[in-house]
């Protein structure tokens, strides 16, 4: 089973930024439960992959265990966690990616609580 988790600060930022449209945005993010291999691969730190999912002009960054995602079939994806950790627009895309990589290197995936 694939589980999509959105960290609390990002959830609040989505509600503040999108207001009424936030329901649609959250459904778009939760759509990864049905298609876990979607999203653009941006990089990896250890075995944690950093991927991006776009919605209009915004990018939503999430972390996933690369080993499980790569080797498992759709039926074999058991207990795979996809954690959305950050959002940015095109202008601040590189800053967001570098921040995620820095946190992963220094603290690990638990740094996004």
C-alpha cells in the first residue's frame, strides 16, 4: 500500500496559498497513491529520492525510498511512504531543491516534521 503524507507546515502553506482550490491541489498530491511512479526525479541523497509533482505554476517536492520504488511492481509496493516536504514556484525551484538536499544530508528524512 502506498501512503502519501504531507508535512504540517506544507499543508498550512497550501491552505493559505490556494484557499478554495486547496482541495483540488491536495487531491492532485494524493493521486500518487494510484500512480506511485509518477513525478519527475530531481536527485537522490543516499537511497532517498527527491521527486517533483507539478500543479499549474507550482512544484511540490516529495521524498520516496528509491530502493522500494525501483524494484517493486505496482502490486508489490507495500508500505511505501511518499512524503511531501516543500512547495515552490519556478523562480525559487533550485533554492528549494538545495534546501531539501541539505536537510537530508545533515538530519535525514526525519528533518521534515
